[in-house]
């Protein structure tokens, strides 16, 4: 049973939780600590995706603050959009938003999603996420660190 | 069983919709009505024999030298009653079906004849009568299989069926001739002389009858006619063949091998169990991957007959191992499963017939969306599919439960054979039940629910009243098996009483409102389960209705298509894709022949113009066993052909030679 001993020796690996940020947006369903997220890559370079997967990894563990990634927008309270909106992803992004039950919020992660970033004048670009769907929370950074993403999520989950 | 995404061969079947001429509508009513009437008489006769005791009838003048003799006992009675009940439903259904499909006069005449033949087989009291009735049944069914003989597939299936059924008959003929040489012509004489028959003769008769009756019951490896003849025959005929005719194979095994010759040695029961288990597992595997609705049902028949044979074998083995109480449970399971199979398979084949006549399609990959277009047929087929899946509220539940109980509770102790055979059988039956659910979910879910996958399914219309009436009768029978097997209890007890070597000497399971098993711990109540489920469903519906008042009004949003614009019917599960994981798991058994062809654009091999996927599932048993046999027979036939050179002189000399031999021998 050496693995049990190893677990005991190593102890918890997760980063200690920093102090909770001030809640800026009430949770969409009114229940704190329960934010189901559907992620849509609207045209990202995948930098933000790496950081999001880092944020939900065991080290940063966003789920302990009540945020969770889900597979279907039907299960979600919020849309987590990354990247500048390209022509190809314009309609799917709208379809996904409409598939979310109300009340819902939209969280834009990364500079591209917030203001277009380095791709602003690209030929295949519609614009930042805010031009296509109403954005409630913005997480700046290219890419934002997992800690920044978690802080933004905690402002919604209230934990 | 060919499937292709881009180039799919459509099974050529009669198109939907009535053609305008209605010349034979009177004949259709007469034929169907007569079939139902004969069936009703059969049902009444069968029940009167089961409850009133045995009857004998001998008509000396009907057949030269031996006469025709009938010997009705509760065992034959229950088969007569089952055949009669199936015939009532099929007869009523056939009125509408024959009109809609414009049957010719010949099949209409043959249909009542076929039913009569089937009713005479269990009534036969002597070897001669039995063989005569058997041939009437086989011949009439062949004529009916060939109803739509203008299609190549039907002619090929008919030839296959004719050869297999006649080879089976030859095996039965030899076996019964050997038996009657040892014991006499009538079954009662054989029964009295049973003790004098030598073990060698017994073994020969057992092996030959197992081959002959096994091929009629669709047991492996002699099942190959079933998945060919059942889909190509008109659906009422498929229903009669699958729900009543295959029963005669089981009847033959019980009557000749287990009742007249029994109790046999240990290996008889073991052989039956092995054949039954292999048939059940193989049949259900093929049913799970089949894409043709009627072929799926045909393989499901092999599966269910396998289960019945397994239960028979278990009863024989347990009885000869000194466990008559458990043997009685196994025998009850066999009989109950046989009867419930008749009910749900009649319903399923009639439902498939309604679908076929409304859409012109049997291919599940092209069906779908029938729940909106044919609601009554959908509900009725659903009852049948539930029965076939062996779940609670389904017709097959009580019998499969009994079979499990008998296998689990077999007292083995020091008996190595039992200790090995029973757990393995439990595994086989469990695998069969699980895959059976998958096959039926596929048949119902892909075939009837979701959106139509072709124009034929889109244009479907509900079946006419007489077809629905026939199906409703079968559905009512299914419901009896599902929630009130108590009604079958007295019948099965009477049958069990005439089978002392199959557990009839012990007290059988009590099929009351609660099924109780004497001697083992086990009881269940399908009726109470059904009642509890209905109450639970009603409660949740009422609670949901009550809760709706406190919720905001519903919002209609577009369906979620993973970000794409709209859902199309091509995004749905098909029968092929539904069974694909299973096909992958059982790759070595099913041996699918998959062919993926990728066409690139001329400009670059990185751009794909189209992908053609084709998978073909041939019956592996057929490929392994039948092809070599057919090849060998063809090779031998080439030698024999040299003797037929067309010279009339040669033929005359053959005749003279034959005459000479006869004169010498008969001297």
C-alpha cells in the first residue's frame, strides 16, 4: 500500500486559495457556488484554452470555487468565450448562446475576446466577442493566467 | 445486410399505397376469415384437451394400409391452442394485408391449409400421420414463402428453404422409421415398448430427430433458412412461421426425444443445452447487428428457440440428476417462453408487416419517424418489442426469470456436469437477455422514433382496421403474459403432469399473482411490479402537472445541433451506427467485411472529395459450414451428371436394371 503512504507524504498539491474577490455580478441562477460553463473557441490561438485547462487542473482547481465546465450549453449557466470572433464561428457562437437557458451570462477570456487583440484587423475577423453577443465579464490578458481566470470566475460564483 | 452511406441498395419490395383494382377483396376476407376460424377451432380444441384429458381418433379409410390416427394429450393440446391463437390474430390481419398487397388466389387458398397442417402435427397419434401432417405444413409454408415469386430474392430464399426443410424432413423420416420399426406405428405403442428399444437405436433416433427438428426450430447450425425465408415471406406468413411453425420443432423434440424415448442419458440434456445456448447467443448477436427489420426478428426467433431448447435441456439434465423440483421450474420456463414468444413474435412480425406495407421498406437505416405517422402500429410494435426484450412489463419477463431461477438454484453438490453446465448457462442466458434488449431498442428506437430517414418513411400511413385488430389481439395476449401469467398456471400444470420425466413428478412452480417456486427461495409478482410502475408513473405525471403552475411559461428555442444550423435526419443514429460498437467488440465472431473508399480531388491528395463506407455482414456460420458443403455437393453432382447424357436408350436400360433389382430383391 505504498501509494497510500505517498498520498500522505505529499499532502494536498493544490495552491492555497487567495482571499475571495468582491462579487461584481450575482450568479445567474441566484445560487452561489454553482456556475456551469460552456466554453466556445470563437477563433482563439489556443493560448487561452491552455490557461483555462490550467485553471481547471488539480493545481489551481477552479471547481473548488463552484465553477465547472460542462459538455452541453443546455446544462450551462454561462458562456466562456475565447478568441476573436471569426466569420466561420460567428453563427455557431450565436447558436450556442441561444441554446443556453436564461438567465445566462457571457464571460470573455483573453485580449482577443475583449477587444480583438493582435487580430483586430484580420481578413477573416468579425470583431471581438462583445460586438457579437453581450458580454458581462471580461478577463484581459494575452493569455490571462489561470489565477486571473479563477479570480474572474469567483467574482460570479461568490466564493 | 449491406449498408452504404452514399450508395445503398434499396431492398426491392412492393411499393406503398393501394393499387386501384380490388378484384380479390372478397377472397381476401374469406381466406383470412377461414384462417381465423380454423385458428379459433384449434384454440378451443387445444384448451378442451388440456383441461378435459386425452382423446383418441382413428380414421382408417383416409390413408391406405395404416389409416390416420390422432392422439390428443395436454402436451399436444397446448401446442394446438398456441397455433390456433396465433392463427386467429394472423387470419384477421391477413384480411387487410392481402387486400393491401394484392395477393394472388394461390397464397390465399394455401394460408388456411398451412394453419390446418400446423394444427394436425401436434395432434398426430402415429408416425405416419405425423409425417403426413409435417409435410402438409412444410409444403404449404413453402408455397406461402414464394407468394411474391417474381422477385429474385424470394426465389432464392424459397429454394434455400425448400432444400433445408426437406433435408430436415429426411432426417425426421429416417429417425421415425427406425423408431417405428423398433416400437410400432402409433406413439402409444412406441411408448409401451420404449423400454425394449436398444440404446444404439435410441441414440440414432435422438441425433437424427435433433437435426430434423432443430432445423425446423432454427437452431444453430441449421438456422440458415430462417433469416432468408422470414424476411422474404409476406409478413402474416412470417408471423405464422416464426410464432407457430418453429414451435413444431420444439414439439418434436419434446414428444419424440423427451416424452417417448425419455428419460435419456445425461448427454442428451447436455447436448440440448449446448445447442440451445449457442443458438441463443449467436441469434441475438446477429439480431443486434441486423439492419433489416424482419431479418432482425428472424434472428431473434433463433435466439428464443435457443433459450427454449436450453431450458428443455436443463429440465432433462436436472430431472435425470435427481432434482425434479428444479427441473419442473426449467420445464415451466421452456413452455412459458415458447408461448410468450408466440405472442410477442406474432405481434412483432405483424407490426413489421404494417411498416413494410405502409413504407415499402424493411431497412432500418431508412425508416424512422413512424411514431407520428403510424401511432397505433408504433404502440403495438412497442408492446411486442418490450416482450422480446425480456424486461418487466414485457411478455418474455416471467419465463426468462423462471429460467434464471432454475439455472441458479440447480443443486449440483458433487455433480461436476451440473456444476459446470449451470453457471455457464447462466452466463449465456444473461448475455442473451442483455443483447436482446439492445436489439429490440434498436428495432423500436431506430425504426419508429426520431425523424424519417427516407421519402418512403415520410409518406407512411396508418394500417387499415383489420390489420390493427389482428395486432391488438396479439398485444392483448402479450399483456396477459406480462402482467398475469397466473392465467397460464393451470394450463402449464396440466402439461407438466404428462411429462413425468421432465419434472412433472414434482410440484411445479405456482404461477399465482405471485410466482412462487417450491423448494427454492424465489418469488416475484409481475402484476404487482406492473401496478407499482403504473402508480409511480401516474404520481410523477400528476406531480409534474401540479408543479407546472409554479413555473414560468415555456420558451421555444431551436434544437441544439452542436453549433451547426439545423438538425437533419442524417445526423440521427442509424441501425448500423447504433450496433457499430457491438460489431467492433464481437469482431471475431461476426467477421464484418468493411470497405472504406476515399476519393481525393485531382488537385491535392489532402483534399477529400467523398468517402464511401460499405459494410457487409454475412452469416459466419453460413460462410464456414454451408459454402463448403454446397461446393462438395456441386462437385459430386458433376460426376452424377455423366450418367444423364440424354440418351433415351441409356435411360431405358436404367429402368430395366432397376426392375431387375426389384424382382431379385422381392423374390
